[in-house]
């Protein structure tokens, strides 16, 4: 059958036809299409109903659900109810009590305003409303279908408020019903939704129950404390990791808002982020804000980078456009970027402070023989039996002082590696234990040396440039290495290679010993990498004497790096396996992988340039080598969008000078594969500059004073001056 239909259409397609006639859709069809948009799944119906109950000033909202909401959703509240006179038009489209003129939308405070939700439900389900208003002796019950009452409202017994029953959702949309039936049960989505509502509307009691079940799955009792509400809904384990956060701004030229909330600290470890966001008391999503917070976590607490966030933002209603999404889920804000940047910076400082506070908490604990008594720690921290610490050191460093306890060390977080035969090699074990001993003796030196390097960055920071990098916006690339940035009325060019090199260096020091890993798909033998790098440097590749030398250097360097493997892994996330293969490198900025063409040069630099005896120099040089490796150099292939395009034209020796025409056609042919590889590499780099480098620079970069004079940042124009010039013209 299908085959026949297919042939028919094909046959028709070749016959020229009149354009198809345009019909006006029947209103019921239009309504059903619109309804499908507003009510996408059972959870969207619950959201609309609960919002209506909240708009009706209810203090108790009870939800009953059957079959994930497909069979029944019943929401009962104790709000102000619906007038008898309004019942006739209640479920028609665009009937609402919350808005009358378009201008009202600018200052809307209620959650609903379109008058579409109830109407939509009646087009895709059977809706029954029972309601009573204040001062009435009895209530009314009435059922609706396709926007209209099925019968006159019937008197019924009622106490207070409204109960809305939605039965057989999507009964007339077979495809939707089938996909929903096959997909995971919506009950957990509904539960998640009510949890979110309940921690914001702490003065309202919420309950959720499966139809026929005796107990409720969720039951919240009004409380005045937000933290108590979160504790009772999300559990103690979440609540005890939370830090209070608030900020505000009242400067009409930049932003006007108030924000308060709770964010999790380093003890909250989850697979995905939970972000409960209310803007002007509406439960909404704001992808840009969520992403911005994720970036801060990934940078400051890499191991707890999927936080729990509750945040409530209040803005003047006229600054929020609530009407950008059919279900009012996404909103857009005036001055969104400024607000996000402000929130980002308080989150960052809270997280940094909390890290220090935890250190303090651990430090004041007296060591005890059992190692446990009196120690207030979360299980995610190691409880080191020999944990006697007397001086203030950052907490993440402390857990490493006991070499027997791997908690807190990078490889603890990576997949278990199979033990190779070499692992038991006595000489290797000896080397390792001597490395370990050496490090343990110098434990404090280790920490001070890193601290010193970080302090040097801070002391050397140029305050004027700091202001520029914090508050600039990216305009675009001026050429292969210079980016255009705007700050206030000034335009700057910034050398992205220098900039990224230094930023990576600073981040390596800040993330020291706390790296996530990038796994190489093919572990690369160190010896081959070093050999490759040496050959590239070799000026006279024809000379055989050099070959011997190269082999010697390669061998020595490989051996050296194998010996230093443990240090490289533990502190820098550079993993060299027992066979001398490089298999993992660290994540320095999230979402960024360095250009692998530069691995050989990097490995050679580790082997040749590092002074392994002087701790501080050693860390500094390794960090700088990583900085250079991860810097956003122009890709090796020339940029095809400029003069570099020449490079991709197929070249052929000119056989005879008269053969010009032939030669031209050959020149026009391109090395397509190479060209597309180059295009991808350049596009990827520009993406990384815009979306990784510049945002991270704004957050973390401390520009050294030298960058003000060495051409890394150059002010090229100031708008005021330009205006003056133009005025004269
Ligand atoms: P909107 O919320 O956008 O106004 P709805 O279709 O959700 O549109 O609701 C239509 C109207 O029905 C609301 O404006 C409100 O007056 C009334 N209403 C709906 N649910 C309730 C309820 N639980 N309690 C009181 N009034 C309600
Ligand atoms: Mg509504």
C-alpha cells in the first residue's frame, strides 16, 4: 500500500499542477494545534493548574495523578474560587481575569495572563471544574469539552477553593499519547516540579499523591525558613552543603535587580546540575544564567561541578519579557548580560570563601588516636588516620599529605587502570617510593611554592587592564592572532596567543593537583613524540651523525619522564603509563581541547627544559609548558579565508610556458579534503576564542603589567575621539 501511494505522488509530481488552494482552518483544528503547544506533556498541565492555584492565593494545593497524569490529573486548592457568572466562558480561549490591555503585560505579576491553559486542556482532555467562592453555601461543578460547557453548572457540596480534574489527556491525539506512554513515566517530572514550587512558595502546603495510594509521595508543610523547606524536600544531605547567597544592584544605567538563594559547596557531588530558578516568582529557565554558573563551578570546584542551585531574582516587572515562550518557560531580561556577570562574580567569591572556611574547619580539629572523634567531615573528604595538621593549608592539598590514602588525588577520580606487569618491577617501585618520600619531606615546600607563584600573579596584575578584561565585550577577530575587544567607549586589540598562553598558565596553577582528564583516544609513545619534535627542530636532517644524537636524547628524555610520571600525574593530570605512552592530559579550561599537533613540542619541553630539583622552578616551567601547549595558536594549516587560500590550490609543474590555459584550470582545482580540514580547524578556534577564552578571561584572568606595553593589549580607538573626528568632517 505504502509503495502505491509513493508512486502516485511521484507520478503527480511530474505533471505541472495549479498551486494548491488555501483554506481557512476550522477553529476547532486551530485550537487543537495551539493546545498541543501549550500542553506538551502531563507535567505541563500540572504546571498550569498549580500556577492558577497560586494566582488564586491558595495556601494549600493538593495534586493527585493517575498513570503519570495521562488518566487523571486533579489539582485542588483553597484559593478564591471562580464566580458562577464566569463559568460559561472559563474555558474559552483568551479568557482571563489577569490582564485586560496589552500594556498590563508590562507590569504583570500573576503567573498566568494568556487565558489559554484551561481552554487548551479542554481541547485535548476532559476537564471538570468544581469551585466555590467566599460567602456561598454551595459550589458548582461543570464539565467542558472543546472550550465550552457540556451542561449547565450543577450545584455541589464544596468547602473552599477550586478543584480541577483533567481526564484522559491527549485522548484525541493518538501519536502524542503513544509516545508519552512509551516514554518514561511523567510522575517523576511532576514530583520534581512540585518540589521546585514548594521550596519557593514556602508558605503554601503542597502534596502529591498517586491515585489510589494511601500515602502522599510529597508532602510539604509551610515554613518560614527556606533552608528548612529545602531540607525537608531535597534532604539533609543536600541542605547541609548549601551556602546562602545574595546580591543586588540598583543602578538604572546598568541593572536593577535583587537576587537571593542557596548554592551548593564542594561537598555536593551530582551527575547533573539542579537549578531551581524563579524570576519575579515565576518558575523559569534561563539557559544563559545556568551556563554561566556552571562555568564558575567547573573552574573553582572541578569535582563538584554539577551544583544544586536555588535562586530567586526580582526585577521591575517591566524589565522581564514573559511572553517569549508559549508555556512561559523561558523569559528574557533587560540587561541580561550585566545581571548574569554580577551573579557570576558573587557565586565565584562565595565558592572561594567556602573553600577557605572548610580548610579552617578541618584545621581546628585536634588529632585523636582513633582519627575520627571530633572530626566534622563529609564522607567525600578523606578521613586520614594520621591527619595531624598544625598549619593552615588549603584543604585540597591536605588530603594528599598521606600518601597511603588516594582520596583527593586525581587518579582516584579516573577509571581504574589495569595493573601491568611492569607495575611490580622492584626497581620501578623503588623509584616511586623515593619520589614519594622526597615529596613528603617537602610537603610544605610544595604548597608554598605554588602559593608563591599564585601570589606573584596577583602582585603583578595591572589594575587598569584588569578592569578592561573584566568588563569588555568581544567583537571579532581582526586577523589570525588579534581579537577586537570593546570596553566602555574604547576599542582594543588583544593578541589571543599571548593572552591564552598566560591565562592557561594561571589556570594550571589555580587548578594545581585538581584536574579533570582528557583521555587520548590513542595513547602516544613518548619516544616517538620526542623524536618527532627533535626531527622538526633538526636543521640538517641529511646528516646521519645527528640521528644518533637524536636517538640518545630521545632515550634519555623518555626515561626521565617515565621516572617523573607520578609527579606529572598527581599534580598536573599528565598521565604517562608504564609503557611510556602519554594517555591523558588535563582539562585546563572546560570545553577546550588543545591542538594535538603541538604535543611533540610540549613533551620535548618537559624532557629538556624542566629543572626537577628546584621545586618552584619545576612547577613554573611545567605550568608554562602547558600554557604554551594549550594556547590558542593559529592552526598549523594556513587560514583559508584570507591569502592562505592559495595554499589549497592544486599545484602542478608548468610543463611548457605556452600551456597557460591548461595551467589555469589546474590552479582552480582545490585540495578539498585539506581545505575542509583547515576550515574546521579555524572555525573551531574562533568558537573557542569567543566562547571559552573570552568568558574565562573575564572571570579569571589577572593580566600581568607587561601586557600593557608588550603589544598584547593595544588601545586602537576611543569613540569620543572618533566622534570628534567625525564632527569635524
Ligand atoms: P490565565 O491563568 O492565563 O488567566 P487560564 O486558562 O489558566 O488562564 O485560567 C483562566 C482563568 O480562570 C484565570 O484567569 C482565573 O481567573 C480562572 N482560574 C483558573 N484556575 C483557577 C483556580 N484554581 N482558582 C481560581 N481561579 C482560577
Ligand atoms: Mg493560568
